[in-house]
């Protein structure tokens, strides 16, 4: 009989060998057939379509908003131009209303006249100067004299006298009418030459 220690020694290699072979069997790589899994195409195509549609719609909205902004800017520029022209017109009217000659003419139309001698009112209420009443006869002539035109711009009128010829009767022949027409033309030509020579 063998001792229990010897038996354990004999069993240990068997156990190790059996466990090693099991580990080797587990660790051995085998070629597994590749499983081809295809992703479904419908979600991808839907996503790409949605991205394209949203891009086109966004571009259209952007173009529309840019055109609206352009129209608004154009209308505002037109309004600013009109307001600037209106401001200039009002400024010119104001300058015309402030014209001293116009103010003086309106004062005269209302019955105001320039006093003959000025008087001054002091702070204490005293009046200094001559007290001469202003009369309507003391009006000033505020209208400027008309400018004198040079003779070149205002020539003397040219007067042409035309004598009236008797009207032809129906009994005259066609030759007499033609002769009178030629004579009338000659007179008109001579008067025109006379005007040119002047």
C-alpha cells in the first residue's frame, strides 16, 4: 500500500492536466462566422431628407426676410428723401417770411408807418425825444425800382404796313390770278428784305 502522500502526488498531476486541458480547450480560438447586420436604411434616408428640406426652407425664409428688409430700407430711404425735400421747402418759406422787406410791406399794409423822429422810453417811464405823430403820408416806398434793360434786350418794335389788295372777281381768267399772286409774293419778299436790312 502506498501512503496517502504518494496518492495525492499522483492525483495532482492528473488534476492539473485535466484542468489545463480544460483551460486550453476554453482558451482555444475558433473562427466564428461573421454575422452581417445591416442598419435599416429608412431612418438614415429620412434624416437626410429632413435635413435637406429644413435647409431649403431655412434658405427661403432667409431670402424672404432679406427682401423684406431691403423693401423696408428702400421705403425708408424714399421717406427720408421726401422729408429732406420738405424740410428744405419749409426752410425756404421761413427765410421768405423773415425777409425784412416783406415784413415792412406787411406792416405798411396793416397801417403802420415809420415815425418822423424817434422817441425813447426810459426805465423810469419817461419819454425822451420829440413827440411827433406818425402820419400815413410818411410811408416809405419799399418797392425797389425796376431794373433798366439794355437796348439789346429791349429793341424797338418793327412795324410793317401791308396794303390790302382788292379781291379778284370770278370773271377774271386764271392767268390774271397767277400774275397777281406773283406780284403779291414779290411785295412780301421786298418787305421781308427791307426788315432784314434794318
